[in-house]
C-alpha cells in the first residue's frame, strides 16, 4: 500500500484533519482525520467486545496469528520501509532495519507459551498452588515519530499474545506505518477490534487514557510528556509504563581501539539522524584521545545526506537542533564538523541537519545537559574515569551509557557505577536483544519494569493464583 492509497483509504477527510508531511522534501503525503470523541468511544467499545473472545482463545492460537503477521510484514518489508522513510525522513536502510528489529519482538511474543512464566508447586500434602497469566482487557500504546514501526512492536505483540486487545495511537507526524500494519494484521486473520489505530494529537491520547474501559497504557516519547502521561494514567487508575528522553554518554578511554571506537561512536551519534533515545549525545574523552577524535570527525564528514543520513522530522526540530549548535559556538566551543552547512538543493524544502561534532563543551552547557535529538555529538575533555562517571551520574536521565576500553577492570568499574538502565562495553548503542528487556532509569522511565522481554509480559498481564486440594485425607488441613 503506497501513500496515495493510504490517503484515499484512510479516514474520511474533514475540517478536523492533520497533514502528514515528508521531512525529505516538505511534500504532503496524506491527510489524516483527528479522531472525534465519538470515534474514540466507539473504538474502545469495539475493542472491549473483541476482548471477550480474544482473551479466551488459547495462547497458541493467538501467537499463530502473530506468526502470520510476521510473514506478512516480511513479504511487504520494502513497501513498509518506503512509507517509514517518506513520513519519518530516515533512509530506506534504516527503515528496513527498524522493521527487522521490531519483528524480533514479534518472535519473542510467539515464544511466550514456552517461557515457563506460569508455575505449579505442591506446597503441602495434597495442596497445589498455581499461577496463571491473565489478560488485562483493552490496552493502549502511544508511540513517537522516530520509530513508527519498531516502537509499536515493542508493545502490541506482547499485549496481544497475553490476550489483550490493543489500540495504537501513533504520532500524528508518522501515522502511515501504523495504518499499513493494521492492514497487514487484517490480512493475517486477526479478528476485528483486536488491533485498532486511532489517529490524532495529545487530546486523542488524553481521551484514551481517561476512558474507564482502558486498563493499561504504554508510552514512549520525551520526558516531560512521559511524566504527564504517567501522572494522568495514575489519576485514572491505569497501569502505565512511560519511557522518556535521554542524554546518553560515551566514555572514551586512551586504551580504546581507535578504529572500532571511532566508527561505533559515529554510528551511535549520527544513525537515524540522532533521533533515537539510544543515540550517543556526549563524548567524555579521558586523557589523550585526540587521534580517535580526529577519526570521529573524519568519518562524520564522509557521511552523505540522503543516502547515509536522513532528514530530521520537522522544521521546528531543525531549528531547535541548529539553535543548540549556534549557542555552543557562541559560548566558545569549536565546531569540528558543522551540520548547518547543507547543500541548498536539499535544505530548500526538506529538514536537513548534517553530522555535527562540537569540541570543548562545558559540562554545564545546554548541549551537555539537554536532549538535542539530532545528529550532534558534544565532546567534553576530562582527566579521569571518576570525573567521567561523575558527569554521567549527574544527568537526570538514565537511559544508556557506554565505555570504550580494552581494560576489563575499567569496564567492570564503569558498568557497576554508570547510572543508566542500559550499559554498553565497546557497544555504542547498547540495546539489549530479546529476551533481555529494554528500559532506562531515572527520568528516562516512569513506572515499574521494562517495556520488552519477560518484564513486558508482566506489564501486559496480571497474575492469578489458584490454590487447590484434591484429596480424601480429611484429617489434614490445607496448611498441613
């Protein structure tokens, strides 16, 4: 399904609509209706009705549809990647990789029946205690623009496998991938109402959270919005897990392998135009690492916009990112690679910012402390690992932290003391792979647990405890 088909088949146009604009060239891809209060209520009601039969379906039947969905996505991966590239601005390769990473969560969800998360134990003579995972009901996912397919796939495969129905509210900037996935689910045989897409803005998200039928909410986005979502969900008695922003640090030791470190640092900072919560944002250089820094700069300047690096999501995002660069330069930092210097044929209509390396940044500057969410790497020079850890630990965020070193003892110290939920040793993007869960600490997460893996199963389900006695030995109580 191409974007023209989506536009015609999408929700009927009205005066209350949103234009979906491509960051690549500013062209309008589609017009999407903001769901009315009536539409939201009807969608939730339909989802609640579908839950009654979906929840009692054997889990093996539920995961079989996920297998079919995975196959459908794989058959249509280039078409889905093209949609993501157009609406998000990332390259086709990045979009394809995003989908593949999301499908790993689908694979995990299909394995839930084999995880042994339910237990049975004879606790006394003739008495058995048993735990079962029970679904919650209607669940909601509110997802960001930066990974239109992958982040929703962090949520709905596990939620659906657990027996819930799921309503996806994608970012209003990137709704087309969600519509395509809904189409593929239909082709995979998913019953009506089990998976729904509701488009709109923050008011749409608020209406879903406040709906009394909704039982759980997953969110990924900025920290201020994550905090707000978590608070609102709590006020309305919802289970919620809201992942927020990040300010990820990479510590570079003098003994690091220069070639490996440089290529990894560049890939981490610049991949997906820096628009990911796992991107390296601050490089803490311990001692003399100038050769590695020079290699980072050289590699960054070799990146070609369009083919190697995509556009940022909007003109507002571009202005914000370049504003951070302007401010750092005004404060006396050195711009070793300048992403503001863009070919006019690209920048005329699209939202382009090139790879940027800012050296000599103060630990107290905005570039050091605030989430930029663009292809910008700030470099801070420190004298020791302790000083690097002190800067990393002082950040209010706690998503990811990495170190490059060939010394095992140094790596152990760093991994034990870094104040982040995900730590990398010679890994620039330390995303755990399934079945290990994804999630940060501090203001990078609001709620208990992580989004994926076994902890994701716990979030999207509830535990029922059954104690039974089948015995004729009346002389014994259930405590005996």
